[in-house]
């Protein structure tokens, strides 16, 4: 690298034009897509024995799921209001009840 990378430059000095990016045709992209789709189809074979779990794996999986279900507390989307807080909110004036300053 040159030593004057961070040195000040003349603002009016001409910049080198960037080379235009190589634009590929739509046909090229179609061919690439078709070749990728063909490659993916060959790799989709799944062995039937992949789903089979050993007894130890099944036991660990069941234990993990049981612990997760115990520890997870279902949460409601909206918090329920208690009757006390609802009654307290009723007694306070709402926006329509507040008199305007000009009146």
C-alpha cells in the first residue's frame, strides 16, 4: 500500500470511471436456476431409518419435553384487569368528562 492513502486530495481531480458490472441475460439465470433445481432433487433422499430413535434417545426426548412443559408458564395476550382496578378507573373522570379551559 502507498503511504499517502489518508493524505488530502484535490477535490477537482478526475476520478477513474468504474468498470460497468457484468450484466447477465435472463436466459443465463434460467439455466443456473434449472441446474440448481436438478442438483437439489438428487439430494432429497431420506432414509426411512432416520426417524427411528433409540430407546435412550426417546427417553431423553420425553424427559426434556416434560421438563419444558412444566417450566413454561402460558401467558395471556392481554392482561386481565381486576374488579378493584376497574372500579377505581370508573370513578376517575375520563377525557369527555374533563372541562375545556376556555369554557
